[in-house]
């Protein structure tokens, strides 16, 4: 009985890795094989679900089942008749994030984001819903220029009561070196008492600390841009701007002239050709290049006739002979990884059956629509809803 108690204690003290090795399960290695292709989530991931999703990278049958499940979830959104129509959208988004860890264009996540936010953007019920705002923020992370999304939210007063909107918007503007705009956004959120106000106040204090560490030029980029007018070829400035630019340019010229006068001129060394001592140079070397010589002398590098190389003999290794027949060396065996060979065989078998492959046309259309939405996230919205 004492020995059995010690064994039970040893089993309970096993770490997760030893427990996995002791269980002798067949699945669970997918995370180690594909972890560089997994997109991180803020809420984290479950290893069991992640391993099952990554197994679809090599299993065509499982991959087809994922596409079928996604199609059923989208169909469930259309058939929903409950009190919270946003909930099935959130469930579909969460499932796609878990089932397609690499993300990418074929997951359809960007298209689902766009369809979700476009469905409820005019609904007053969800304008102050934090869940709806988070869908907008995740959609902005997948776009080329998230500022377009935040301008739309600000113009349509979506998420204005939540501090998450002002913090994310201010961080974006700060990353673009628009510190003045970021300061105004954080002050606007504090004036509106966006909740939770403690989180917004803490973000504002951190922003001020970062601003104090910035160089002076980095915090005054807006005033520097408006101080000197930018002029390109073919443009005409107004009369006042033209006078201002002329006075500023003349002032810069005067400063440059004063600096040039104050500088000491550089002394340039000039070599006197007469002072060269040519007594040691032979006369034949002085007149060496007066004539180029005949053609045969000029082409002497190309006149040599190639001959057989007989000055050195390469030593040969003696080859043993058996019965008058030379013994050839054994062929080099090429190493083939068993896992790679098995994966190649499964892919080849899956490619033979067209029923296991997802529809190629659907994937191509999904990829094309995703690329368009990344560049123009509001391309399907009505023009009157866009910020002016």
C-alpha cells in the first residue's frame, strides 16, 4: 500500500510535457510543427483546439470539414431569430479565429469583419456596445490604413462612450507622429467621461511621459509643416504666401552670405609641372606613347596558339580489378524523411479525389475580396455615411 501511494504521488507530480509523453497520444505535435504560422490572439488559445486546427494543414478531409463548418455558421447568422442578432456574428468570428490559426486571405476573416460591421453601423442599439466596437478595432488591425476606420467611427459616433476607442485611436496617431492629434483625442475622451475612465487616465499619463522623452522636433511636426508653405512645380501661391516665402528665402540667403564671409577660404594645393625633376626619366620612356605600334604588336595577347597541356601529370588512384572487371564504388543512398514522405503521399492521394478539395473558385473570390477590403475597408458602405 505504501509503494502504491508513492507511485500515485509521482504521477501527480509530472509536468505537462512528461504527462503528454506518458499518455502516448498520437496528436499534439502540430503546435511544434506549425507554431511560426500561428497568429497570436489577445485572449490566448487552447492547445487542444489549436492542434486540431493545425492538423488540417496536412489533412484534406479535415480541411474540407472546416470550410463546411464555416459555411454552416454563416448560414446560421441568416437564420437567427433571437433578441441579439450580433451574437451569432461574434460566435462565427471566434470560431474562424480558432479554426484558422494562420489567418490569411483564405480564412475569410476580413470579409466576415466587414459584413458584420456593415450590418449594424446604422443601428443605435449597437453604437455604444463594446462587443461591436471590438469587432471594428479588429477589422482596423487587418486594414492597410486603420485611420480610415477610426475617422468613420468618430464621424458616426460609434464607441464614443468607451475609453478603448480613444486609446486605440490615439496610439495610431502617435505612431504616425501626429502627437497633437493624439493629445486632443485623449482629452476628448476624458471630457466625455469615457468608461472606464481610470484606464483612459492611465493611458493619458503614459502618453505625456512618452511625449516628454520625445525630441522637440518630433512634438512640433504639425506647426513645422504649416510654418513653411510647400510648393511644387506648376503650382501658384497666393500673393501673401508668395511675399512670405520671398522674405523667408531672402532672410536665409542673408544668413548664408554672412556665414560664407566669416568662413576662412580653403587653400587649394596646385602642383607646378615645371618644378618636376625629369632628369632621372629616360628619353625613351618620355616618348613611349607617341606611337601605338603595328597591329601585330597591339594584338600580341590574342596571337598565342593554344597547345596541349603536358607540363604536369595528374596522379591517378589505382583501381582494384577482379577478374579483369573494374569494381565500381557503391551508390550514395539519398536520405528521405519518413514524415515528409508520408505527408507527400497523403497530399498526392488527396489531390486525386476532387471531392476532398474545397472549391477553388470560392477560395480565389475570397482572396480577391480580402485584398480589396484591406486597401479600401469602406468600399461597400454608402457614400453618405463616409466622413467628409
